[in-house]
């Protein structure tokens, strides 16, 4: 093997391993399931059945109800945590954010 082909092979291997998709954590999968993303609820059941999840469908629904009822967005983030914004779509945030 020439030096150039060895370098090329090394670069290709490095790119291959660095481009692997990172696994989503169970909280993110749960919030996407709540939003109605295809296959996320099944993924949640398969990958996260032994994991305690904070941002469940019920918590996301409660936070969304608070948003609908006029609670300020900042208050919702303070009550449920910064990560609760993953329960809302960009469209919902724009529509109801005060």
C-alpha cells in the first residue's frame, strides 16, 4: 500500500465513524412521541421501557394546557424545566408565546 492510499483509507474510516447518528435520549423520544412523530412511540416502548421519563405525554399535555390558558412561556419553562420546550412545535411556541 502506498502512503497516499493509507492516508485516504484512514480518512475514510474516520469519516465513517464520525458520521454515525447519535442515539436520541428517551426524554427526546418521549417528547417527539407526544408531538406525533411517526414511529417515535414504538421506539419509546422498545428502547425506554426500563427508563424513568420526566417529560411524559401527561406532563407535556399539562404544560401545553398552561400555555393555552395564558400562562407566560417563561413561567412554563420555570415550572416544568427548560427542556419542556421540546414538547412544543415551533408553530405552537410562536402562536402562544407571550
